[in-house]
């Protein structure tokens, strides 16, 4: 099991490197595909993954990502309102096929997975985006790894005993510190191509600490949904890890934080 998980992790890192370096349309449509798979996994929790309701969600994700590339909608609120209205049409005219919680899950799945994960691509479009995009992985996967190691060594105080008994306060502190240190080291190594001043490295380390802390909320959110619906994993797509949401849960919430903080603080 450990070897399978390790091998899958290595493949994911290589794939992430390829997609971010490629950038542009390749990264855009790869992120769209990952988002749709993640939405499918979440919709399956609500027993609606192959319904018209879910289809509306997938369609909204496709339109949203295409708009990131071609900018044919002047205001994204138009898309969000049209999506919600279309969900209402399906809910009303298919009644009583769908429950209200499924309608809300359809909108939540689109925004939670597709919209928030799209910020990996949007970071890549920024100035210095090639380097900044890797911070998403450093802050989410790096924080998770450091938290696990520190928690195993000195973890005593449970952070969320009912939701995730294995996570400790000490591990959380180690994860946040690890994300900041890894980012500082990464930025120091690539300071020349990133054109970073010393103060900007400190700013990015602070951003990494904030993003690392928030990534834990993303991880726990995905765990809470699984516990609510009594499932172990969202899927089996990634051997040793589970589904897209099992592996990308922390990244989903980290990407938009890094995007907005980097955009306004650098």
C-alpha cells in the first residue's frame, strides 16, 4: 500500500510539473478535466452523478473554463445566475425526481471544485506565474507532508478528535511552518528568474503559511463530507490515494488564496 501510494505520488508530481510548465491551453483543459472528475465524485456522494442536474453542473464548468480562455462573458455573475436559474428549471419541471439538497449540492460542487481549482490555471497566467503556480503544491502537499511527519514524532494534542483523530495541533504547527520554510527555500533558489527582492521572499513565505493553514481546512472539509455520508474515499482513480477530491482537497482551497494574496501583496 505504501509503495503504491508513493509511486502514485511521484507520478502526480511529474504530471503537475509537465502541466504547469506547459501552461496555457494544456493546463486549462487538464484542470477542466480534473474539475469535472472531482465534480462527478462529489455528485456521486449525493447520488446524482449521472443525472440531468449533474449535467447542468458539468456544462457550467465547461462554459466557465472556456470563458477563462476566450472571455466572451463580460461578467461571471451572468454565468452563476444562469446556472442557478437552470438548476431551478430542472428542479421544478422534473419534480419530485430531485431533492432540494441535490440542487444545492449541484451548485456547491461547481463552485467548490471547478471554480476554486481553476485558480491553479489563473495563477499560471500571472506575471511570474510559472514559478508561483508551484506554490500551490508546496503549500498544500508540502504542508500535509510536514504535518504528518511532525505529528508522528511529537503529536500529542488532538486538533479535531471527532473529525480526524490522527491530526494533532503539533502537526498543524509543523505543517504551517514547513510550508513557509519550503516556500522560502524555493523562492531563494529561484529568486533570479522570479526577480524577487528579499522582502518579497518573506512575503511569499507568509502567504505560504496562511495558505498552508487554510489547506488544512480544505482537507478537513472533504473529510467531514465523507463522514457525513459514511464513505471512505471519493473514488479509486489514484491508486493509494483515492479519488481526485481525496488528493486535491487541500489544493482546492489553497489555490484561490495564493492567487489573491500574490496578486495584491507582490
